[in-house]
C-alpha cells in the first residue's frame, strides 16, 4: 500500500466518550442538560441555560454509563434509565437537580421499565410499563416520581404497547395478529373494541406520533394505501384522515410539534439527505434563519415551553455535530459546544451519497468515504482501487444516513474505502422496499450487499482482492453470512453480536419480545413450522460454517439478551472443529453492543490489527487500549498480530 502522510487519528478520539451528547433544554428554559463523562463514565450534566461553563454532573454512575434521560414537567427534575451489564432490565431513576438527590423508582429485580412521555397535566407523574408480574407482558402504571407511588392502570397479557393521551387516559392498545398485522383496540366499558387495523405489509412503516393538546387529533406516520409513509392527522372521534405531508421517495421521518399545543409544525424526509417541509408559517422565518447559521443537516432537538429558545444541532459528515442555542426573540443562534471537540482537529473526510441499482432493479441508497490522500479533488473518485471495508447496518429494519460516522472515518484514515448501503428491509424508503426483504435474510438481502461491493469494484473504488465485511447485530449476521455463503468475496470478516443460527435466535428471544413474535416469524421465517425451519436453517451461517475460508473475528457480550452468547459460541466451535481461523473476543460485562468505552477501545484495537493484517492498511499499536477493559479471548489470539502479547501485558497490570 502507498505510504500516507495523513496523521493517524487516535482511536481514543474516534471511539472514546463524547464531550456532549443528547443535549436537551428543560421545559421551563432554566436548565440545559447533556451526557458527558465523569471520571471516564457517561453521566448527566446540567448547567444554567445562560452559562454552560457552570455545568456539573447530577448523576454519578461508575459502570456502563447513562445513555438516555428525559426532562419532566416538574421543575428541576429529570429521569434516566440504567441496566446492569447490558441485560436490558432497565430501571428508572429520578434526579432532583438542586439537591442532587437520586431515587430508584423501579427497584425490582429482573424487571424492565418502559417509560412513556411525561404530561404537563400531571407534572409530577409519568406513565411506565413494568413486566415484573410476567416477563412477557408490561402492565401499565402511573408513577409519581416525587413519592415513588405506583398506581396500576392496566394489568394485561395481550398487548404489545399502549397509547396514552395527555390526560393519562388509555386510548389505544396494540395487539399483533398471527399473520403479523397490528390491531388497535380502544377501551369499551370493561372490554376492548377494535378501532383500526394496520396490515402486516404496513406494520414497519406505520406508527403513531402522538396526540395534539385537545387529545382528539392523533398524528400518524402511515403507509396504508400508499408506498412511502406520509404524515397524517386522524380525528379520533370521526376517523377522518387528513394528509399533511408526503414524499414519493422517502417515508416521513422526524416530526416537529409545538411544545405546548402539540400540533405538527414541520416534518422531515430523508432519502440521501434530510429535507424539512414546513407546515406552520409561524416557524418559516426561524428555519430560514437557522439554515444560514452553518452547514449541515438541521435538527431541532429541544424547545422551551414558552417557545422562546430552541436547541438546534447541525449534522455534518466531516466533523462532530454542533449544538446552537437559538433565541427566537432576537433571531440569533449562539454556538454552545460540539459532540467531540477533539474531532475538529483531525483530518476527517467527506461522505459521498450514491444510488446503486440492485440486480433486480431496486435503488439502494449508499454512502462511501475515501482516504483523504486518494481523493485530492474531493469528487469521490479515488486515484486507484483501494482496500474496502463494507459496513452493513444492524436491524435489518434500520437504515444508514449521511453524516459523521466514526467507522467511516476510522477506515478512511487507515487507508481503506468505507461503504454502507441501504439494502432491502432498510426503513425510510417505503413499504415495498422494506417488504422486499421478507424471508430474504440469507437471500436477496445478501445479493444487495454483494451488488454494492460489485459496484464499488466496477467504479474503481475497491480492489476486489482486498474487501472486508464489518458489522454489528444484523450487520454481524451479514458478516457471518458473507463469509459462509459467498466465501470468496471477502478477504476477512468482523462480526459483532451477530446471530449464527436463526432457529436458536428466535427460540431464545427475550420474553418481552414475544408479544411481537409474529413480526419476526412472518418476516424472517417461522421456527414453529417445518417449512419455516427449513428456510431458517438454509439462511443460517452455522449450517455452512465449513465453507468459511477467510479469517473471522467475533466480538460478543456475555449478557446480550437479544443475540445470546450461544450464537457466537456455536459458530466458533464449528469452525474450530474444522480447523478454520477464528478469533473470539468475549466481554463478561457487556450486552448487545459495547457501551463501556474501555471495551469499545479494546475490541477496535484488535479489529484494527486484524484488518491491517488482511487488507494491508495502517494501524495504531494496541498500546494501553486494553486498560480497564473486561475482555477475554477464548479462541484464536494467535491469528491477530500482537494480541497475545497485549493480553499478557494486560493480565500483568490488571
């Protein structure tokens, strides 16, 4: 590989904790909160809105860190959730900002709390679902987070989820039918009455947004009777449906509603890039001004109840996203901070959108990034074919988007082209595109991924002899499937928490997923029927593990409730029996993905050395990147240069 003069971006900058994440204004406008590290662990920090320099942490987690919180309508109080070592048994905690007092509001073992949006009608309460009675079903409670009192609203063993209006009235409950449709029921005396049905073909592209302040209008993203999902308003009394906005190529995505009246003011559609459609003239001048502030895709992440202050974020591809505090009275936006200031000093690259045609005629929206010194004029055409890292996304009912990607930047900086593609089953491009992936996990979805790699080769981006596949969750499955079903295409593969056996995946799903079991059986395959098991076995990498002829690296969290450790154990064992090269990295303190930065750092240090060995790119020495990590390597340490020595040094200092 041609030697590069571009400085290496430290892994700690790319994969360490951010400076500011999930920033939000309190409804009363007094406070600004965000996630940031305290002693290396993500916690909630709070500052007066007018003085971010006076920030202080109000939580003090010392383990996996906090990843989600929300403001309540009670002055100076917020809520957050936390699990234990990735088990997804989320507990709900309340924090009083002034005193720092923290209360465990759901102190129940092996119970998952699901929090719904708070309401101004009851500022000291929130609706929460708890599965402490039966693990499969969430009963619905009103929770007073000041006193901790729980009041049962609904005990049930029937519904996937419920919709509660602004007055905390149970309005609708959703049940999945055996054919995968969603049925909306409304209370009728002591029973439930069918109100509406979402057919199976629309169940991934139709979802409620919420009620307006009258509780009569329900906003929906709805694909029924059309292909792409539109934003509609439903009169819940008459069932009259009004179309508010649609797009022929993309589903309605972000919806912006007034902070107190709750009516929709704007909606975003995202095909290659995000584009806003303004529905309320009252915010036209605000958006017009904000578009002049800086480059990037605009997001309105928070608004005060008096609507005088907005928190805006701008997403770019070659830098961290940036937060601005917008004052509507003066029409001025003040820069607050970025996601990670250290990124601003690094040699980051652009992300290029493209649309790839699949072999059977579908348009696949893709994004790729190139090393800076191979694309001097920035036109997205490298000066030579490059080793390529193909990065399939998880889900598969998810999507890739334009914007900063640590994985893309990492690969490009190390000398690789990086490619992500929205294969069939990806969301955001209409129901026909989603449904085209049904029962095609090991079929046409993989064809789309292969077509994207072939496109990169044909366009002079990729060297066909040096292509890796690197993915997590469904992307991890894609890595395993790529190395088994098309073993000659990839030079190596990296699988992070990917399932190897689709039958055992469905048989071992978390109990709280079982109300939606039919979503999986109708779209992946039904493990309860002979025909379905045959399809799942055909699409399972484990059944063809002996075909692997390229090196494989696997990362797994021992507490993963979705893709159990057995999914990795069994394919590692199958490959070892055949004498095939596999390196297995296990984390006893992680679940579905690696939340602790020490664990992310250690796995990516291994992955970087692994890719360099098989693609020929640059790499940063492992150094002290194992410090604080809980990794174990049950198999294959000899296949990654420097791994055995680094583990020995890590054990001696642990």
